[in-house]
C-alpha cells in the first residue's frame, strides 16, 4: 500500500443503480456512465481498491466502490463497468447476503411494501462470486450494518471479525478491505478494525469537498456519489488539483477554523 499517499487515487462510493428508484443512493445508469467516462478520459487508470492503493507515486488511479451489495449493482452496474473495462470493489453486509434478503436499515425501510421493494434485495453469495469472476474485489461491510460507534467493544469486534470470516469462507480468499457502515468510525473502532485483520478501511465523508485522507490506510476517505450529485459537484470533487488541496494539512486546518464554510455542507446518506 505504499502508493496510498504517493499516487493520485480517487475513490468513489456508490450504492444502488436505478433509473426509477428515487432513493438518494440510487444513481441513474446514464449518470454513472458519464461520470466514469469523464475520469477515464482524464487519464485515470481503473483498479480495484487494493490495486489502486499499490499504485506508483504520481500515477492517477480510479477506484470505484459499491456499499451494501444491492442486486442492481450486478444487474445494471456490471454490464456498464465491463464495457468500460472498470473493475470495482464491493462491500458486503454478510447477514443479508446469506439469504439475499432485503436491506431495510435507516430510511430504506420506507420502501418495504411498495412497488420498489425489490430494489432492497442484497446479492446472494453465488451472485457475488460472479463479480469475483469479473475481476472485482470483495470486502466486508460488517454482518448486520450497525453503527459501530454505538456498539460496545465486544459487539463491534464480533461484527468486524465474523463478517471477515464469512467473506473468506464464501469466497475462499483473504478479505483485507472493509467499509465502515454509514462511514462512522472513531479511534476505538479503527483499533478494532486493525485487530480484526483488515489492512484497508474506507470512510464516507458527508461534507461537500471535505478533506481527502490518504495517510492512514484504515481511514481512507471516499467521494460519495448520490442521485442528487450535480455534474459540477462531481467534477469539483474529482478534480486532481482540488484533490491535492483537500489532502493538504493546510486545508484541514482551514476547515477547523471555518466551520460554517461551504465545505461543511452535509449530504444525507442511507449507506
């Protein structure tokens, strides 16, 4: 992971993909296609998260990640990414994958009983293995998608350790990457994540143009992309020049001094 701080690594976070589902986490396929083509056209080399972090200093790399293992990622995302020759990284909540069950945490429960309830379905392990065959990386997203910062140390460690074990048993491969549910983490959760054996963990900042963290491999920030993400916002958030600024200590210090600046704007997320 020597390239984590040296390479220009853009890490995107998506959830579901749908033309019709109005959930904020469901990006339209045409928007996803436009966004990825834009970055590929600017010279970003697509890679899984682990491969991106091993890139050489100075290399411009794109890591596309998906949280929650919505089945729409397989149905609508895989064909699109295969056409663009973009491998991705999927973070799986293992309790839901075990039964391909609908995911209903947070505000997702409002879709139960509607004509879009099928959008809540998690991929099965057989379906996830199809992504592995397509060159994707699979990481853990805990077992039940809790807010780890609200659990005691024993329960948090169980969520971290058991989900890693399940991923490894189902896929017969080492599971080294992890995504914090809701992006929530604190020093104790980060410590437990390291103790569970993960080498990479990603957060999900909700601040528009918030700081970009590439120094600690267990606190890597991502650009959350939502149905409401405007084209101007996406271009600014993925700009190499803006990214270098956001990765600087000076920028982080400025944010602490200017809590009411535009960089403090928050986006509601259901991930």
